[in-house]
C-alpha cells in the first residue's frame, strides 16, 4: 500500500482543527443524517478528558443513551427488611 506522507499530515491537521472546537458546537452527521446527541451526553464526555475525535471513535453517544435514560428515572427504593 502506498502512503503519501503529505496526506497523513493533512489528516492530522484536520483532526487537530476538529479537536480545538467546543464539542457542543459540532454538528455530527452519519450516513448523511444529523446525529441528535442529548446535551447530557456532551456534558458527561467533558468529564472523561478525551478529545472530540475520540468521542466519534468510541461512539460514546450510542452507549450513553442507556445511562441517560436510566439517569432520568427515579431509583427504586431499597427494601432491606
């Protein structure tokens, strides 16, 4: 496989530019459709300490839907009797 060093440099430059943006200001699209990512998911990602391109690479919003739904529901009371 031929790999042009210039292309790698271009890609890295573009990734750096994406990572400099505020995550909340990015409109993510997949297969031409805008992803609707809840603000709670974006706020939680800020605490993880990784960058914007990592957010996409690990597809954080897909797994986060599960805990966002759970977080919105009151917990069941614990009965220790």
